[in-house]
C-alpha cells in the first residue's frame, strides 16, 4: 500500500488530512527508533570502555614502586597501594 500524500484524507477514516492525523506519529516513531539505536550504541561503548579499563588496571597493578618521601608504595599510575 502506498503512503498517502500530506493533503490526502488519512486512511484511518478520521476525516482529517494525513498531515494533521498520522503523519507526525509515523515521523515520531522513526525518530524514536533512531534514538534507541544511538542510546544502545552508546551503552555498548560505555560497557566496552569499562571492561577495557578494568582489565588494563589489573595488569598494571602488579607494578609497585616504593616512595621514600611518602613512606608507602605507589602503582604505575602514581596511586597509593595499601
């Protein structure tokens, strides 16, 4: 079935023009779908960054450097290690 023109009667039978009845609803549905894809991609990127951060810290935490001026060990990032 072909999409009705903007000024044609809406196929739902309301008697209104398509542009005043269902056109905005179909545009909003498309916008919502695009937004869902973008948010999903951002969430996957955040999870991937978190996993990479977590695994990267595990491998660097084995390197400890004694700081005589502070009197304790530091890891490779300069953070105090207990």
